């Protein structure tokens, strides 16, 4: 009897694993400091820039917490007390951090809550204290070949990127100095044509155009 009960437990666990749909899509991140840069330039920016970031997920398919999120999008913008990611993990989460989450206006109530939970889980400590959640129209398109990313979330967030070129190198010693702030796959740095946040909740608005400050990736 005990052996039979154990078998049922294993089968239930396997069924739960099989029923948990994977979630996948495209990711776009824009920071207020260069992420692809030379160490000398990065050291000059530390403590002065890079306290803000925009993180966006466009979900191609899958579910979270049993809620289907296929075709939906969610954007998080954060503001930290110091440069995000500096120190290679030693000082990667400079508290306090506050964030605003914008969920897809097309989502149902259940989907909106699942999008918030998904973004918070993916961002981890980078999410800090979520001070505001709002539903807005979100348009996002990512071309991973040409590294063109376009994001517009209501009237609050706008990001446009292009592929990095040789002319974007300044010291010829550039590297990907900062990794993406969330766990992603196939990440590549991109050139930011425009990235701005003009919303409420973080006590600041910012713009960081014409910089080597973005990532395109998949998840």
C-alpha cells in the first residue's frame, strides 16, 4: 500500500511538471549607462549614471501560474540608489530600488495579475518595491537579426534600438561591461536611439538617447 501511494505521488509530480507550460518570447532592456563600453568609460559613469532601467517582455507563448499569457506584454521600469549591476554581482542590487510595472491593456484581470507576478519573479531583487501598477497599451517588436527593438508603453515609455556598428566604438577596447539585469538567453548589446520614461511613481523622469545602453534577448 505504501509502495502504491509512493507511485501515485511520483505520478502526480510528473503530471504537474508536464502541465507547467514553458513561457518564451523576446526581451528588451535599456539602461541609463553604457552596457557595451570600455572599462575607463564605465568607471567614469559608476555612481553618476545607470540608476535607472527599463525591462520589457513580449510573450510569444506559454502560461504563468496556470494563466495563459500568449501574445501579451509587460514592462517594468526601475530606479535604484546607485548604478545597477556594478561589481559583477557584489553590488548588483543597490537598495533601495523602486519600480513601476505596466501591464498589457489587452489582458484580462487574471492575466494582468499573472503578468505582474511574472515580471516580479523574472526581475528578482531588481524589482525592489513595486510602487505602482497600471494597464496601458503596449506595442513591442524585436528583430534579433538586425537588433532593432521598438517599445512604446502608453505615454510613459519609449525605446528604439539598432545594431551596434564599428563607428560606435570609441576606445576600441569595448566589451559587454554589464550583463542583462534578468535571466535571459541569446543576449546581445544594442545601440539606443531613444529610451525614456515620463511616468509617475519613481520621483524622476529620464531620457538616455544615443548610447550603447540596450540589450535584446530571448527568454
